[in-house]
C-alpha cells in the first residue's frame, strides 16, 4: 500500500502541486520568493557541509514564523544540553526565513523541493541525527527517505482538528503511510493524542506522548524579558482596545462596533494594527474612523509611547507583543479569513481576547474560550455586546483577565518535556 501511495505522490500529486506553484508565482510575491529561495537551498547546504565535524546535527522544520515560535525554546533547550551540536532550521514560508534571527541556528534554509533526488541530496549534505517537525508542515518524501536511511524523525506540538480530512477514507490511508514513518509524535493534548491513535496503529507505529505546546513557554519567556518594569495593575492602565493583526476580512465585522464603543465611552481608545501595515490599509482605517468623528494619528515609529488620540494606527512592524501591555482588551485578527493569529501574547499581558470563528487550529483559543479568558465572535453585534460588558463591568473584566493569563501559566513546561523526549525517544 505504501508503494502505491509513493508512486501516486511522486508521479501525480507533487508534480501537479509544482505546476500550480509555478503558475501562482506570477501573481503572488510570497510564493515567488519562496520558490526562488528553494532553488538556492542545496548550494547553501553544500557550504554548511564544509563546516561539519563529528558533532551531531539536528534539522528542525517550521512552516513559518509562527511555528518557529514553537521551535525556539526547544532548540535553545537542546543546545543547552548538547552545546556542540549543529542546528539546521528550514522554513516553507518567507515569513519565517526572512524574520527569524536566532544565534542558536547554524544554518537557515528554505525547505528543499520534495523531489526524491533533492531530498536525498539534502540529507546526504546535512547528515542529521534527527529531523524535528513543528505542528503540521509534513512533506512525505522527506519522511519516507529519512526512515529508509534510519534517520529519526519527530513531530511535536501535533494538532488534529475536529473533522480533519486526514481521517477521511482514502486520505486516511495516505496519511497513515506518512505518519507511521515517524519515530515519535508528541501531541498538544489528549484529544489530539486520541486522534493520532486512529491514524497510527501496530507494533511499528511511532511513540506517542502528550507533551503540550512549547509556544506557551516562548510567550512567557518573551513577556518576562519585557515586563520587569511593566507590572502595572491591569485596571490602572489606560482603557485601550488593541486590535492586532487585523485582516481586510475582519474590517466589515469589527469596524462598526469598535467605533460604537469609542463613541459611547469617552475614556476608551483604540490601537489599530493591520496585519500588513502598508499605506493602503492604514489610509482605509484612517478614513473610516475620521468619518465617524474620531481623531486618528499614525504611530510612525517603533515605540510603545502611544500618542493621545481616540484611534492610533500602527504603521510599523515588530512591536505588537509589547503594545498589549499598554492595553485593556484585545481583538486578534485572521479569524474571518486564513485563521486567527497569536492569542497567547495578549493573554499573558492579562487581556481578555476576542477573535473570529476560524480558530480551531490553535490549542490556546479553545482553552481561552473554555476558561472565560477568550471570546469567539461571529457578528458585529457579538463584538459590541462583549466589549460593552467588559468595559462597563470591572468585576467581569478582572475575572476574564485572570482567566486569560492562567491559560498560559497552566500550560508551561512543554519545551522541557519535548527536549527530554527528543533526547530519550
């Protein structure tokens, strides 16, 4: 059965994917950048190969910047245990490759094309002791060839959403051929564990463990580095609504209720952070809020010293995680399009968090909803009602604020468990 799926993947599925990718390059800058970056991967690995000695090499893979935030504490922990080991990190997306800068990384590459000959060449150059995947970005030939060469492969922070197509007939058989080739799979929680069990069975199946999500540890560590002098009691902060990573698809749902809240409460202000803070997105927000009679000002520089205005439009990148510590409540974008962004950063900053319905891929959103620290919203009326209650009822706000932060603290320690698992299993 595996041979059949390998032929299907290599003769039909992956070639079709490559044709679609080449066609999409014409219209999509990110796809084009990633494709061109992959063309340089083997030459980069040839240079890296010259630096190899007798030390072990670990190859980590993350789809993008967000997944690397899961890898970061694990890589740091592994480097602490094996300081002489070499660390290779591959990315699928330019958002990871361009924005990750970590002294623990010895070689940073785009993931090579998943052709049989390309993967064989890459593995021959890297000679990894183990290949470690974060979350979900699994490439079949890399897994199959690694197993054939007796290279240990691990998947951590594995999540299987309810209704995943991986468990559908036919799909299930294909994914079973891939996941069965892992040596170890570490899931985020027990629900994911039970889902993976449906896929991998038998005496040669991978080691399965529930080890949590190391991203909780990374968010906590990042917050600790910033909050030594920012421990202000949350009720003493200015009443700011922080709208982070707002997508175009969020705007029709959130803009009207945000304006309504700002008009109702004189002491409430808004910090508006577009997912892509370009001139077009900033101008559109500026025009909307000005038409509602609300004063706006653009931040214009990387600072958390926010100007006094009803609406501050953030037109720079790299400061959102710090801005949450100057807010009261957060709305996180993406939940009406590709999927909600990072809800952990506002939660650790003690903010109740609102987000759209596309959030099931993240463990934290489910925990936030369950504990009352987060709120899934589907309509403008939902947003207005929840914000109104949070801003008008201090007791309700504090209960939600504590619940949000507790979600982070209750899930710490995963990075250490994953490092221990990588070394032991």
